[in-house]
């Protein structure tokens, strides 16, 4: 169980960084190069969240196949 938390905690942090980038782009709409925060924030958040869900799904499948 400690391996799961050691992998997921940094990924959740990366995902939160992406979400913060997107939200900051909405809050301060008058800043220069605002679109870059959306272009970089969405893939960062989506990639980290996708990997988290894929990793959790693969752990569940392995656990079910082992018969435990």
C-alpha cells in the first residue's frame, strides 16, 4: 500500500499544478500570453489524472486476477 501512495502523491501534485495553471488563466484574463496557461495546463492536468486512473485500474485488475 505504501508503494501506491508513493506513486500517486507526486502525480496528484502535478495534476493540481495543471489545474492551478488553468484557473489562474481564468482569474487574470488581462495578462499577456494568457492562452499559454491553457495550452500547458490542460495537458499537464489531463495527463497526470489519466495516468492516476490507469494506474489504479491496473492495480484493481491485478488484485482481482490474483484471487485475493
